[in-house]
C-alpha cells in the first residue's frame, strides 16, 4: 500500500491475529458492568499541597486489569498502578492529575531501553466517574447513583503495546476524576497531561535517562497526542520523543463544533463549552447571556455525564435549542470575535513536532472533518515536520451516526501502532 511516496509496513497483516484477540477480549468484557466508581475511595482527592515539578508522583496504588486475579503477581499483560501525578494548568499553576501505569509482563525485544507510550483516551465524558483509571478492571462502568454508563475503550492501544513489551501510561486528563471540570479539548492542558504522564511513567519505572517515549490516541485522544507532539520541545525538552500516532485529531474546534452539532454525540459540544467556560471568564459571560434555561440545564447535566449518557440524553441534538436567539453555538461563537479568538487558541498545528507523526483522517468522518485534519498535516509539513498521513476512504454510512468516525478508528489501529513500534526500533 503506497502512501506519500513510501510503503506502509506489511507487518500490520502479520499482527492482525493479535489485534483480533484483543478486540474480542474488549468486546466480551464490555458486556459486564463494573462496580461503582466510588469503590476507589478518596484516591482522587489531592493533598492540600502538591509538588510544582511536573510529572512528580503524588500517590499510587495497585490497579487490576481486565481478566486479572486481584493480588496475583506477574500476570498477563502487565502490572498496573493507579497514579496521581502533577501537571500544569494553562496558566502554569500545578495540577493534580490521575492515570494508569502498566509495566508489561512481556520483554522488550526491540532496540535500546524499553519504550513508553502515553495513551490519550478518546471522548469518554466529563463527569468524574468517567475517568479511564476507574474502569481498568472492566471496560464498562455502571453507576446507578447518577445514573451513568461509562466506557473505557483505550484497551486496543494499551494491550497491543503491552504485548510487544512496551510500557503504557493512560492519562485521565486534567479534571477527570480529580476536582474541577475536565477541560475537554483544551490544547495546552491536554498536551501537558500527556507529557507529564510520560514523565511520571519514567519515574515510576526507574527508566534510564533518554528512554524512548511515544504518544497515541484517537479522536479526543488524537488531539491530545498531537498537542503533546508539538508541545514536547518547549514543555518537556528532556523527553526522548520518538513518535506520535494521532488518529482523527480535532485540531480546529471552529470546524469541529458545527460538524458534531446534530450528531449522536452532539453533547460533546457541551463538554467543550464547559471546559472553555472554566478557563476563560469571557466565554462564561457569553454563555450565561446567550443560553436559555434549557441550554443552561443541558450544559450542567453534561458536565456530569459520560459518553454513554450523552448518546442517550442528547442524540442528534441541535444546539439551536439551547440558545436564546435560536442560533447554533457555532454561529453564536462567530458573532463574538473575542470568543472566536479563544476557541481559535485551541487550534493544533502552530508548532512543529520534534519527532515523526502518523496522522489519520476519515474522508467521510461525520464528526471530525477531514479538511481540518488535512490542514493540520499541511501546517506541520510547512514547518518541516516529518508527517505520514493515511486518509481513510470508507464511504458515508448513516451520516451523523458517528459510524464514519468509529470505522476509521478500527482501520487505523494497526498501522498506527506499527508506526510507533517502528520509531522505537530505528
């Protein structure tokens, strides 16, 4: 298969059987409900003071993985810990973030020291109960007190890397599980959480200086990985970043917000607005002035929901029903130049990644527009970045149902993972 003058590795086909097994395990496990997120106690409440050094470890505790027997040592595919570590808010102040660290059982048989991949979850919600680290034993969580249905679909990337002897760290992002609102698709805070997750993982592992690091994610996770890739040289220059897989990154929110409107995951727009409101007082002023009671209630409800909840609560919702004037939220943003500027500040592509990047975009993706993915690739290449781009040509299927967003994720999984493995072995 030829892409951009080069040939994508045929090893994808040889590893297909492994990926199929992982998918079967994930699908099977997702039929079982996990205990309430409250079972982890107050682990997610930070101490009064935390270190100002990004990537420091605040606390950790054992965390079971899917199909493991609690307490038994050296189980496949690795030993996991739930971790609280330090990162930074966009204003530079220290933030406590949680995530999951997994040291693989399999040996690393590639070149050099064992590498580490930081995985950014795709859109899983904004409520604290949605945090990935609360759903590592089973990929689905049912909280009857909310009620709420959470889904953790980081397992494919995580298990594939572990099977290949690669250390994995999955971040919960800032404000997910820990106090405060999760700042969904905030460019700086997403990138910081990923980069500091790498720092934390290397510290826990006692890895040698210069041990290889990579980033991976799809959708929200793709945006977070992309942000980490371009922030690495200035925010975490000591990291030996070898590569990044960024699938369907929401690189330009001004293009993404109108695309999501009216889809099965329209509620994700509320996640973005809530996150922006938490960091930018001006956005809060406009939202309070321009939303009617139904809109305010929707935003409040969404701040406590997971991905499963929004699909049931706001399927195919149109944000015109949330505003005082009947405008869509994207039209409302366009009417306020200062808010447009704030949303524009979240655009990824203004900085150059310091390592090769593999980017995927679905030509018919019904929530993450293909055009803004192409623009990201062009922006990075114009700065001299090494970018491999894989367009997914799946034809339109039930537009706005997010099928055309999910199918490319499955198709890009193998090439994305193999790209990272290749970077670790160069």
